[in-house]
C-alpha cells in the first residue's frame, strides 16, 4: 500500500515519531553523499561571510544566527559553519572548509537533483496524504553535517516553533545518510510529548526588527496563536520528560511530528553523521503561515508536494 500502514500511522500519532528503515536505496544514499561532498569541497570560501549556525538556546542573552546570508537562504544553497571551527580572534577557519560546515541549506529540494528526487516524490506525497495533509508544502531542506569531534548538540525543541502555521502543522522528514547512534550525534525523542497538555507550541522563532523596522536578526518570542494541530487528542497522562535515544541506520527515514520535543547530541566520535532533512507544512485554507517566521517564501512560494506527484 502507498503511504503509511495503519500500524505505522498509529505509532506516529502515539509517540510523535516513526522510523521507517530502508527508505532510501543504497544508490540513493550514494548519490546524496556524493552530492554533499561535492558541495562541501567546491563552494567558494573567499566570498563567504563565515556565517555560523548557533541555536541561541544556551542562555537568554545568546543570539541566534540572523544575518542576510542566513535570512535569504530559503531559495538558495548556502553553507553555515560550526562555531568551534572558527577562530574568533582572527575570523579564520581552524579546519579545512569541508570539515568545518555545520549544515547546507535551505533549498536543496529545488536546486540539487539528487535531493530533489528523494523529496518531491510520489512516495512522500503518499506519506503526506496518510498524515492528513490537504495541500502539503515543502520547505527548509538541508544537510546536517555533524562533523567528527565538533558537530554541535541541538537542544530540545519543537519544529513547529521554527516553521509556524496557525494552527501548527509542521512535520519533519529526517533521513540518515550515515548511521546515527550513541556517541555519533544520536537523536533523542521525548516520546508522546506532542500530546501532553504542556506540549503545545509555546514559543516562536521569528525575525527580530529594530526600532526603525529593519530586520536585525532572529530570536524567540512567546506564541500567541494556536498551540496544537487540529484534531490532536491531548493525553495529560503522558510519559514525562525522559528522552529516548534512537538508533538510526543509514537510509532510514524518521518522521517527526512538529509538536514533539526532540534533540540531538554532540558528535564525539571520529566519523561524520550526515543527515538530510526537510519539512512539510499545510498550505490549505484554514492554516496560515506566519509572516514573522524566519523563513519566508519567495517567487511562487514553497514547493507543492501534490502538484506533480498526486492526483
């Protein structure tokens, strides 16, 4: 059957995530890794602003990445460095550029053929239909590199905080291009956290404006809109804050509910942990993509998953 089976859908709705092994073929994995390595070794460094990717979650005064290079990356392929890979005194790289990049984004699904072919596909249209999407839109596609020894941790968060629709609708497609397990930047999921009473989208990641109305970066604000997706059953008898570390083999897909709390660990190993991820939001009438979100549509807007792949 196309899409998700009833058991898979039940697991996703209950836990907030679903692991689908062997989602990619060996040939698809190889093509994506070859493309990633090509991008990492060929992008020009002399014109790069050395933009770093930081979460801004360490303390209330920390700033998240928010320069023009980042904010205008929604329809481009751009490169963001690990903070620990840059010498702050000299603003130079401490490692070769291909070992210093944190992530590549944010429109691989439109500008890179290997990633486009595994994103705008019939199988993903079928999965989206299983999840109840009426007009799914694809956005924020990227390779997370997690370089050996320096790949930074990502603190607990909910994807709908970053790609907010009212009501929330985001679902992440997270695809392992290399094995991801303990000691190698493993994923941690708070099982069922999307269905708890405190599991709503309580904050928003938005563009921050100065007193002149100019964008000066990004940051978190309190969410004043809808906090849960339509029809989500809330279970206040949830399982608490225990993080379940998941072992994901190369080629596996992890579907991640936009309200589920999850994180990833620092890569302390000697091997990279490449993963490709993109997100889907609801574009149908009744869902509004917020104009304050860090990522804003350009041109014809975000990619329609059903246009060419579903009737």
